[in-house]
C-alpha cells in the first residue's frame, strides 16, 4: 500500500511527545484521507514521514490539516508508532498514564509520565531488544551445531547488536576454532559418524523445533494482548481521546 501521487498536501500538528532510546528511525506511515476519492472510488492515501533521531525526543501528530481546504483530520499515528517500535525503546509520554500497582505491567508497556521516566524505560527496552536479537542469533548457532551443521556469522543489525553489547559473535569464534581443529587434525584418520549419533542429532533438532513452536505461540498471544492495551491507551478512541473529550466539555 503506497500513497497516491495526487494526494493533497497537508500540515501536521505537534501532537504527542515520544522518546526514542535506540537507533534513528525514519519511516513513512501510510494513512487514508477521509472525504477524498481516487480513481478506484476509494479514499486517497498519503504518507506521514516519521523521523525519530537516536536517543532523542520527537513528536507524533494527532491531527493533520489539508492545505487545499484547511479541513482537519484526526489521525492515530501514536498507536501505529508504538505497535511498530515500542520494543525498540520508543516510549510515549503521557502525564496521566497510570499502571496501577502492577510493576510488571508498568515496566512492560511503552508509556511514561515524564521525560526522565521515558528515558529510563526506553533505554531499558532498547537494551532488552538488543539482547533479544543477540539471543536469537545464539540460539540459531546452537541449532546449527546440534544438527551437525556450521553456524552462519551475524549480518546486518544483528552484527550491530553484538557490537553495541560488546559481545563476540559465537559463529565467528566457532569458525576460528574450527580452523584450528582442522589444522591439528589434518593428518588424523577420518572418523565415520555412527548411525546412533546421527539419529540422536535428528531427534534433538525435532525436539528443539517443537519447543520453539510452543514458545512462539505463547509470545504471539502476549504480543496481541499488549497491542490491544497500547491501542486502548494511545488511540483517540481510547483513554487518551476520552480524556480530551472530558477536558473540552469541562
């Protein structure tokens, strides 16, 4: 889904303050423009460009104004931003956020009541995100070795995560170790792998695959529950919108 070339230009308000604890995020968020029509009789699509500098605050609009007629359109970019980037240390600052007495819930959800609290929570989430990326890579290396294969070295952001955490790539160290073993065993007679060892590796790989499926299902359910809570808190149709309506009617 991409924005149409003939979509009207617009200006966004300052909206809600966020904090990004991790690397810079630059991404287009596509949305529809109510009251407009394209060639297929649907609403025109436009893009709002999100630019969140590394370890900095940034703004997410709640309203845009079309330049052609100055009409205003409410948008829910805040929910989209959190659903996509909360795990990477993006925190929404909401002075009225109340996590109650549940410390685990307060730590898990991407809301903070102040700039300082947003920094602390965002940095913790960013570190956890890096650790998760690295852990997934290490698990992949372990699975490769358990199956009798050879782990692949980290690439892209995984390589950067290892660097930021000041950790060595186990695949790289395994390769170095392998080269040393090859040099030592160059003149040794080749050993034939037994059928029992081959079967054991296959059973271990199958068990690990089943366990991964179970853990993935549990993680997916928790993520869905978290997304529903984020939408309820950040959406203009949720608690934030209700508070705005109450202030306007007061």
